[in-house]
C-alpha cells in the first residue's frame, strides 16, 4: 500500500507526557511529524524564552520522538516557542502538509476503532486514512452516524456507502460494524459511546484556524473524551 497520510503529534513542553507505546506502534507505518510546543507566558518575549530554554526543550523533544522513531516510523521534529498551542498546531500542520492530527489519549490496545461520520464532506480522506490504519493491525471498525429521526434513511445510506468504500480499500467486511443513532446532540452522543472504543477517527468540518479547522463537534469530542483521536483534516478545501 502506498502511504498517503502524514500525521502530526503535538507535545506541550516542558514536561510533556510521552506517547503511549500502543499509539507509537499504531502510527509506526505512517509518516509522522512530532511537534514540541513550548508554552510561553504572555508577558515573556519569545526570544527570551528561546534563549533560556531551547537546549533543554530540544533534548526533551528528542526524547519524546525517540520511542516513535524506534518503531521504524519516519519522523520529522519541529520545536516551536509560542503562546497559543492550537494556532501553532494548525500552522505547522499546514507547513508540514499533515492531513491528520493525533490528539493523544490513554489506551491499552487498539482493537476497536470508532469512526463517526456526519456527512459526505471529507469522507473520502477519512475512509482512506481508516483503511490505511487498519491495514497494519487487526482492529475492527464501527462506522457511526448520529442525527435526527428524519435523517435515519440518509444516515443508513451514508454508512452503507462508507462500508463499500472501506471494502474496496481492502478492509475485511467482517471487521466493519455500522451503528446509527437518533440523538440531536451528535457531539455528546459520540463522547458517550467513545468510552467503549480504543481509538477514534473523526473529520474536521472546515479548514483554517482551530474553530474552523475542527468545527464545534470535533473540538467537543477531543476535549471531552480520553480516547486517542485522529482528526482528519479537509485539506482539499485548504
């Protein structure tokens, strides 16, 4: 399989928590950019912080990247001193041409992957990434759509089409489950069921800065769930 996705992993320096071994192995076949964002207080000039802390920050970033590199992943590192991690993440994702952003979380295995789908926007890239992720492990995937009762037929069609696309990409049909909900609050419903899964793959709704890159629902999900979450960016619209 030709790898077509590049993943950005952001660490908030100093004293960042390392990526879990399970996640490091999960992203091993992918092209990875490891971003160390050193948070600088508003009243502190960036140059002053860089002069004082760059050596230690560089060493910490190397230590954080080492376990990922040890899996055989292709890793690029970036160290940025800044005051807003979200804006830095968005900027570096664009500069490094990363179409997937990993929000790390706690997991002991990657056996069950949840993929909420809200519509056809960005769906091809989302499913392409899911297929690439599953090509290197034995995880099963649940395609989930949540909407009002009047959306049920459209939701079922969406999940059927998504299933066909994954099968066309080589995913085992027996590893795919479809699940549909009837909740108006899609974000909260996804957060609730995410507790039953090891990993999430979600799509952004708009390009550009974080509220527009991720949209309200992806921000709610990444903020409210402890599960590791891959956010697939809509780079075709960037």
